[in-house]
C-alpha cells in the first residue's frame, strides 16, 4: 500500500471511521538505503568488525524472528507476555492513558493486551505506533481499526534512534511502551542518550513502560541465542543476504558460523558471525573490499541483561523515577513503569 501523504498535519481528535488510521512518514525516501550504507562502511572498516542488529529484519529475517519467539529455549517473549497478561489491567488503572505510544511496534500484536486493558478502563482514545516500516504499520493499523471500532490509530514512520519527538497533539496522559527488551541492543552510552532524549519529550503526566531482560544463568542465556534447531543461526546469517541484495555484495553465508557468547564483564549476550576461512568479500555498491581472517568474528548484536538496582539508577540519571517493577514467575524478565522525575 502507498504511504499516505499529508498525515503530518493529522488531528488527534475525533475522526470518521474511514479516517481513523493515518500515517505520518517522517523519513526521506532514501533514509534506510543511506543508513545501511553508512552502518556497513563504519562497521566493516572498524576493528573489530560489527553490524547493527536492525539490519536483521528484512521480510525473511522478520519471519525467522517470529519462529525464534516460539522456540522452547527463547523465553523473553513468553515471559513478557506473561507479565502483560497479569498486569495490563493494573497498568491501565495506574496510567489512565488516553494515548498509547509504542516504539518499534512492528506488528503490534503484543500491544493488544494493553489496548484491551485501556479500552476496558474507558480511557484510550489513540494508539500511536512508531516504526521504520510503513508496511508493518499499515498492516497493523488496518487490523486494529477493524478490531477496535472506537480506536484512532496515528502511525509514524520514523527511526526513533535519531528522532524521538512524539506528536504533540496526542491527548494525555500518554503511555510510551518500549517492549521486548529492545533497550538491550543499546550499550550504556546509547541507553543514556536514548533515555535522556525520551525524557525531554515527555510531560509530567506521561509514563514510560519498559521491558527489560534480566541477568540469569549463563547457560539459559546462551541457549536462548543459540537454539538446538539452528533457527537463530539462520537468522544471524540472513543479515549477509540483506547485504548481498541491497549492496550487491558477494558474502557466502555458509562461509560464516553463528556464535553466541556471554560477556561477563558487560553482562550481555553477543552474537557474532565467525569466518570459517580466510576470505575477501566485495561490496561493489560501496566500492569496498573487506578481508576476513580465518576465525575472525564480526559482531552482529548485543543484548544487554539488566539488574533492578543498576537499571533504576540509569533511568534516574536520565530524569526518570521507577514507580513499579514487575517480573514473570521465574524472575527472568521485567516490566517497569517510570515517570519523569519531579
């Protein structure tokens, strides 16, 4: 479907049913192509080499990630779902949110627990997802306005890593959800910048709902990112297919093996692709040739795991006060509510 024009001036008030979904596209047409080129040049010419995890998620990568969430070893999705199932009515009662923002919403499926609870509480007027994918937003928006007859969906196509400004006319109080422990993909400096930028966009009545995976047994963590069926390995190598397609590169995905390891010092899982042989890869679209030594690793993701005290302190330094902290029954994952500090 085509991106809707003119939605940047959309009103957040009442709309006729035919206009309950709008899409504000903030990204230039070449934004993702330019961002990919920049990230690949920076990452593959660095030592050690790395790529940001956001490039996993082409159509095939998104399919593989959905498979990962169903694997017995991958607990985060189920654990967060368990907390939301139990706590969504409480979250709705505490926040009384009229607008639910979601950062990196994708398909918005998990969010339905919050939408149901806020609708039942009688406060919700608008759901405002932010994502880089217009097609994901359009598909989710069509489903939501069908299933929630009174709901207004005001979607924004943006890269929230660089643009965290929330539409100012969204009715408050506002609940900003950042789920799935995506915050774990940021290192400490990136997290501080992110939390600080988000704090500056929120008013005194707004609330942050944050999902965070917790530190736990090393073997449990590693298995979650290196499953017995090899789905995560295929997901990891698929980023090379993205580079081949988008940059005319000649990576051989089978020449790299998937590695997941626990970094004890930084308390994070790291995913790498390790070169099976000495090889040279060409990326003609960038005028770049990259050499890999046998056994050389290229990091493709970090997934930081958190402790309650240190995460609370991090949020405090950025101007947030944690009001509520919930975990699943096995204390694997946390959802927290944080408000702007007075």
